[in-house]
C-alpha cells in the first residue's frame, strides 16, 4: 500500500539528489513557445517531485502544459529555465541516458499502424535492447496483461482505440522501466478501456514498484492517483493526496431535488444563487457546491418551493478543482461571465409536430458486409437533450452521420425535422446545426470572418446575417476578439465560436459530437448552461460524449455497442440497471461498463 | 549535442546492431505493406520509361508536308517521288499555294514546298530551278530540322538527275555528315538514360522525405526519440532500406533501357552502378535534409518536388541542353546533383567509360552527397523543436 502522504510542497531549492525516493523532480521549470510570433508561456516556474513507487496524476485541461512537461521530462524539449532531474540525471544534458531509463508513451501511442501487434513489440524490444532470450517470457506477460494474446498477427491499425492504447503501453513496457511517463493515455478511449488501463497501471505500481507520472484531462481519474498535481495555464495550482484535497470540500457539497421544477431551470436558478459556487445537474437532482463557510438554506435558495429536499452529498475531487479555478478567476478578474442564462433566440421555424423531431425506425447502415448500425429505433422530441454513449466502434459516429444527412442509411426509415432523410437530405440539413470536438473552424480566419463565412454557407440574407453576427458577438462575448485569428483563441473561446457558428441559422436541431473534450471544467459548465438554455427554448439537442458527467445532462440517453442500442432511458433509469447489492449507488460509468461487459466477450470491445 | 559515440556506449542497453536491424526491419515491412512506396519505386519508373520511351520523341519522322505542283511534268513527278521515298516525309500534293496554306493553318502539314509553273524549264537552264520552302516556325526546333531535311532531299534529287544525264554536279566541296554516339539520332537513346536520373531522384528524395515526415505526422517519431536509439541510427535506418529500394528501381530502369528500348550500354555496368549508388546517396541526403525542415507529408512532398524533382527534370540537361541556357541558369545548374548524374549516364550509355567526363562529375556528386548528409546529421536532433 502506498503511504498516505499528506500534501507537501516541493521546495525549489532542495538538493537534486539522485535518491531513489525521487525518481523525477521538476525545479522552477519554464518553457515558452512562439507559434506565429506570438509568445505562449506553456510552463511557468513549475516545481514538484514524484515519489518512488506512486502514481502521480498530472491533471489539467488542454493547453495547461501537461504534454510540454512530459516532453521536458523525456528530454524531447529543452527548458528555457529550470531543470528536470530524472533518475538522478539531468533530462536535458543527459537526455540519452534518461531515455534509456524511462518508458514514455506519447499521446498517440507511437504505434506503427501497418505493423502487426507482434512486429510493433519486436521493434520496441530491439530499440530498447531487450535480449532475445528474455523476450518470449516478457511478450507473454505483456500480451496477457493487455488482453492482446489472440491478436498478435493483427495490424495495429485495425485495433480498436482501447486495444491500441494497451498495445502502446505494452510497447513502452517491453523493458520494464523504473519510471513510466504516460501522456494522456485515456483520452478518446471508452470507459471500459480506461478502467482496464488503470488496472494495469495499478499492478505495475503495486507489484513491480514502478513510478508512474500520468497526465489526464479527466478529473475523475484524479481519485485513482496517490498524488495529484494540478496544472492550469502553465502554473502548478495545487498538489497533494487527492483524498486530502477532496476532503477539504467536506460539508460543502449537497444534493437538491425539486420534483416540480424542471431540472434545467432549477440548475440555472441555483447557479446564480448567492453562496453557490457550483450547480450541476445529476440525474434528477442538482448537485451544489457551496462557498466556504456558507450553509445552504432551502428557503433562501428556493423561496416557495414546497417539496424540495436537500441532502448532504460526498465531495468529489472535481469540486476542489472548481473551487480553485473560481478563486483564480476572481483574483485575475478576467473571467468571462456568462452567468445569466443566455437568452437564446427561439428557433425560427417551429415544427408543428411537437411530438418527435427525430424519428429513426429500424435504421441500418452497412459498409460492404459489415453492419455498422444494426436496425436501431428511437425518437427524440422537441426540446429534448438526447445522448448517445458508446465505446469506440459502437456505431455512434455512423448513426450521427446518418442523422445529419451526411451518410445515406442502408435500411429503415429516418425522419429529421419532419423530412425524410432518404429523399431530401438537403432540406433537413438547413434545419440542423452541427458542432464537433474538432471545432471545424478556419483557424486562419478571424472570429468575425468565421461567423460571416458560416452565415453565407447557410445562405442567410445580408440583413439577417448582420443581425445574427451581432447576436453572436454579444451572446458569446466575442466582440473584443472579433479580429483575432480563431486559431489563436483559447480552447474555451474556440468552443464558444464553434457553437456560435453552428447556431448562425437558428437550427431546430443541434448535433454535438463530443463537444467538450479537453476543455476545462469551468468552460464545460458554461457550455452546458448555453445548451440547457437552448433546450429550454425548444431546440432539440443530440449529443455524443465520453464524459459521464455530460451524460447526466441528458433527458434521455442511449448506450450503444456493436451497432445496437443496449439500453435507452433517463440517466436515473439507466443507472438503475447497474444497481446490485455490492453497488447500491452506481455511477453512470458503472452502468456503462456493466452493460458493455455483459454484452461483449472480453477482448473484442 | 555531444559526441554520439560517447553517449552510445555509456547509456544505451542493447547494441547498435540490434537497434539498427530493428529499425530496418520495420522500414522494410512498411515498404512491403504500403503500396505507395512500391509504386514510387517500381511502378513510377515503369510508367515514366514507357511514356518517355514510346510516347515522347524528339525525332522528326513522317513529317506531313504539302507539295504544290503548279504545272505537273516528268521532272516534278520525279521530284515528288523523292519525297514519297523519304522516310522523313509524308507528302500531300496540292495544285495551288492557297490550298496548301489552308492545310498549314489547319495544322495538317508542317511545311510547304512550292514548284513553280516554270520549274521544268528553268531546271534545264544555266542557274537551275529554285523551289520555295515555307516552314511552320511555331516550333523552332522542328522547323530547323524540316528545313534541313527538305534541303537534303532536294540536293540528293539534283545529284540523281545530274548523274542520269551523265555528268556530275559541279560541287568542289561536299559536306559528309557523321553523327557520333547516337548515329541513328534516336532521342530515346539519350532520353532513357537521363530518365534514370529522374527516377532515382524520385525514389531518393521524394520517397525519403515523405516517409520521414510520415513518422512525425503519425506521432511515431516522438515514441522513437524516447528510446535509447540515436539520431544517427534513425537516419541510417531510413538510408539503408531506401538505398536498397532505389538500387532496385535502378536495376529495373537499366534493364528496361537495354532490353526493351535497345539503348546501347557502351560503358561498364559496374561503373554505372557505382556512380548511381553515389547519386542515390545524394538524393537520399536531400530527402533526409528536407525532412529535417518539413514535418508533414504534404509540405515534405511539395518541397521535394520543387527542390529536387523539377530541377532534375528541367536543369539537368536531361531534355534541355545546359549549353544553350542563359548564363545565370547555367550557374544554378551546378548545384543540381542530377546534372552531373545525367552527364555520367549519357556518357556511360552512349560513349563508354570516358574517364575525363565520368571522373569530374563523380567528384561533384561526392561533394554534394557529403554536404547533404552532413547537413542532415547536423540539423537532426533528438528534440521536438
């Protein structure tokens, strides 16, 4: 068992001794980049240590500096100032020795897609200098651990995302390294694979005494680490044992339910209530985080609400992160304030048939002999937020593309906004908006130019386009950035702009494809506030996501696997499926994993 | 960066040989599985050779000409017969100049030969008969050739009728032409050897720059860099497989040149392969050097095309004679490696082991190879910046 160490601060002046206790130490590390002549301070005087035999989580949203830090530790970048000491050696001056000692998995796993599983392992064994006589044993062990033993002759490019990730890890581990650096190993990987990866990491640390530094944008993974380092905009915000950090929030987290009120209106109301730091929809409840020293008073929060109830809820790691970020934002005073519920424009053309805006009946899509979507049926009504969850390869993206009219169905019927998509996809497309995780903006164009382009792409008349652009500038607080190139915006602002672009033509239906991957939790909350307001105004929202938290925002959701819908219903109902005696209060992730595991034989996920 | 050998010895587990073999095996597996590498190495030479060997011809044969005979007679018939017999011409006879001109405008003929009304009469006179020749000068090269050929036919014919009348033509000096090295003046004979240089440039520079950029693009380079492998090993791991592939492409091209297009190989094959190996190293050096600048396949491909392929095509003397280029362009051709290689190839194929040509050009290639490979070694760091 790891020692439950109290949070401690790494002293920047402590001797960089090559002691076994500190396999990795960062001292006053700074690094700046100059993309297109603009100075970006990726890391700003970051200091901390990683203790031997622990998992240290490097937690932060995209562009917090996680990857830069990892690359500095691997000797792939040279710092502007400060130093990194890895296994007693300077990562910059003695990079080759450092690289010979560590295992490092970059974000994209470093696999050769046109090589088989076995050939990838062979390559890394050669490069790492693993003696031939030791290989058979090591391979057996790694393949067993990664569950890849039956697939040694398969090309890496034909593996699923989760299997690639495990193969990448196996390649990194061919010569059992004492220190392992994993750069966002779980990004874009489904919850089941994430859980399997964590099992491997835990085993390495407990059984083989490996030290692991792992970066992630998923805050729920923090709780699995022995220690977390919180990185935000290049600075170390916090460090410590996640339980200690979490327990700081004890007594400040509550769950509130008011059956008579819509949960979205309730959340919008509560997030603006005095003393409330954070309000989050969770199933049928709203989860509250209170400011320090404030007790929630039901009378004050919801005057006149009769059957509202308030109970204390256990704190989560994310709560302390939110508290820290909000405190930061106050110090800097530059926080965008979208706090007022955005007065989204009501959809222009209201569908007469309010019952079902999207109707799929035995929808099927084949690619050659492969059935990507196997006759699924569902209906989404106006103003509903409907989620699609599923592992990679479950058929989510294919379904999504058919719904957007980008891919004709092979069978079944599909009506979107009252239009049969098999016959008039273009007519339906003018009624839908689409936003993807890739934020398909033109990065060289300015904010204004992007908005103008999307207005013209949707064929808005001149006056209407002008009016919508003014609306977008005001609504998303983009006016000060109107002339900035959109490629240079922060991730949160890019996301706002992408949403603004998707809303220029006031669509009836909004498709969101993993809309908040990698953005920080504050930006994600802000985003969902807008989405909720749109839903209240009658826009139908269809969303795919890997974030279980996002699943909670949905009115209903469907969990997909291998082209079929495994279950469909409200978040609470879906979670009920996973309820067992040992797990009385399952999370959405538990429900998801339970369903997938019950369905698919191991290894083919 | 410190001395790589020192760093090698102290830190890295495993051996140089094991790592290099691993990298090379990986590269060969990728080459065999990725049809685009094979296509560039073998299909591209095949297509280029067939295209240039059969499709493009700088020879002038079967030139369509218009013969305008204003007053047919036995003499004019004998003259037109001379045109019909020549393999260079396909004559069509017209009665008036106007009709012939129309045919020229319609691009049906390249030249017009006019025999005036008084042709037969003046032929017997003291000054001889003049003929009028109108040549389409749009393509100056072809125009000159056509003019020369017509003169040739005319001269031969005059000689014939003189002989037939029992006296020789009073010409004190006669030019007797002999064309050396390519006596049939087949353009194939110098195009095909030059093409080998283009093909080697494609395999060496384009393919190498692209596969190196692919490693950056797919993020595999980052994973390679964080292994005990040295930059020199990564470079060698690319250099050796693509060197072998390039020599394969060369063997195919030479075989096609000799057996399919019947280009004579008058020099020694070993010298051909030795100088080709040197050129391939230069091309690989250029490709690797480009890859130190460009980290996306698209950019690498563009740079390789503009910096290596186009110059090899235009400025190497492969099609366009360097001697007739403007001085400034002539100076530029000195940094084009293909220029030296084209000279060597054309010499080895058509003339033989002429050391006075082969040696200086080989030396120039060696200098360029050292420069490009040296620059690559200097520019390559085990860093992401």
